[in-house]
């Protein structure tokens, strides 16, 4: 680790502030994840959901809605009635606003192999009660020089999520090795795009972790951190100042990945985002 007394330079601090401001703008968007009002899993049998017009099901992997007389929904600017078949939803790739009912947007997504329907209601009130996500002051101490140690072959790893019954599968591509606290630390790192990892000299990686600040000043179940990975392994800079909260820190309707057991650090990582401040209803 760098010397604790070393302060980031102004350019670093400005870039960090832009990064965090962008996260906060996303959270305050009227149709951001603070607007999720429910989450429903679609199945083979048609089912109705509170506040959502029509009966919804899956047919050959495609979401289908059957609207009764007097029911309608807007899709791509057109008011639809009767039966409508949507395109298949891809795992963690498509994350789209599929239909609209008044001010409420209906989102179709796919997580852990399950096709989900989630209404986004800008009038829900959570966005108005959201105050801020505080952060530890960025320091040079938590810009850590480490190493990426790739696995011989990527390993599919099942990762529990914040919603029971939904399990993600990520390719674990190696470990981040660094020194902090009482000695050497290791974090399993995952590639959000396995094809890119195999073909590009540098790939994006993501790790989900917790530490001893969890449940005190930070989220107890997961934080996330993106890193640039040299695919052949070697030196890597791990900037814990950019550790960020997953959606499940703000809403119960997001199946975000929880930190796997091997990524639960015993040290305190006093860097990055802390638990959000939300006023009681």
C-alpha cells in the first residue's frame, strides 16, 4: 500500500468526484433503480401481478402478455391490446424498459436464468426519501499496488444474490493479490464478458467483497469494485476508493450479487462508498 500520508493529486480527486457524482445522478433518475416497486418472476403459466395490466407468461423463452378487454399497455409508443409477444431477454445483457402504463414503466430483464418483470414507478417515494451515499475520504493509502493471478482456465462460479432463489453464474478468472492490514489479501475476480477476457490483452474485471466495516459504516452483504486486468497476469492497481454499492443497498427488488465467502475480508477497507442515507417513510 502507498503511504497513508500521501494525498491524491487534484486531478485524481476531480476524476473521483466525477465518478461518484455520476453514480448519484443515476440513483436520482426518476426511472432509476430507486423507482423499482416490485419484482415478479415469469413462468410457463400465465399470471397476473398487482398494478400491472394483463396476464404474463413465458412461451418458448419469450415474455408474453395477454390483455383483457379494457386493458392496454404502451410498447414503443403504440397502445397495444390483446396478446403481445416480446423478444427473448438475454442474461445480464438486455436491461430494457419494455412497456409503459401511464407513468409506470415495465422492465423485462433476466437474472440467474429467470425472466423478471419489474415495474418502475417514479411516484414510489423512495427517490424523494433518498438523501445521499456518503463516502470515505479518498486517500492514496487505498490505491493499492497488487497482482492479478489468473486461473489456468476460467471457472464458472455460482453467486448468491440479494433475492432468494436467484443465483448468478459468473466466470471467475483469477485472484487479486495485495497487501493490507495484517498481511496478504486475496479477492476472486470475475469477468462480466468471458469472450472479451479470452480475446483482448486487457479486460474489465469485477469483484464483490465485504470487509470489517460491513454493517458498521458500509453494506454488510456486498460492495463491488471494477478493475482493469492484464489477461496474462501481472501487476495491477486496485483503487478501493472506487468501491461502490450494489442496487440491493437501496431496493429490495434487485437481485445483485453478494460477496462470495472467499471475498469476505477480515480487515477494514475504509475506502469507497458507505451505507446510503434514506429517510424513514
